[in-house]
């Protein structure tokens, strides 16, 4: 397989993952994704931002989230996010530390 085809297939897989998380399963909470898989929609938007920045494309966290979510993040949260109980929040703290690093206060 040539390099360009590989890039196109990777991009298609990313679009399919985004579609699955945003359209087919918006009910799956970010905290549950993070606790079970070590990443969530916010991680995907951060990786998008980091890839842009690495290529000299200036992009803020909020801009990357809006691109990934297809709307401002606060709007998506209001439409889809539910309150997490204390157990999920504690598990998230550990999952975040293990997979992203120490949370910034």
C-alpha cells in the first residue's frame, strides 16, 4: 500500500470513529469512555489540536473541540452530558492521571 492511501484510510477510520461517538452513541458519556478506555472525545479533539499545532497550524483547545464536536463544547455538554456520581469522578481522576497526566487545577 502506498503512503497516501494509508493516510487516507487512517483519516477515514478517524471520521468513522468520530461519527460513531458523536452521532450513533452521543449517550456514551466522556467520563465512561475515559474510565474504561483511557481516552474520550476531549482527548480526540486535543490530539487533533496537537497535530495541527505540530504542523504550524495555530489552533486553541476550544477551536479544536468545536471542530470535533461540530458545535461549541458547552452546547454539546448541555445536550448530551449527564452528572457523574462520586464513584465515576474518583475513577476519572485516576484514569486521567494514568493516561493524560496530573490534572491542572
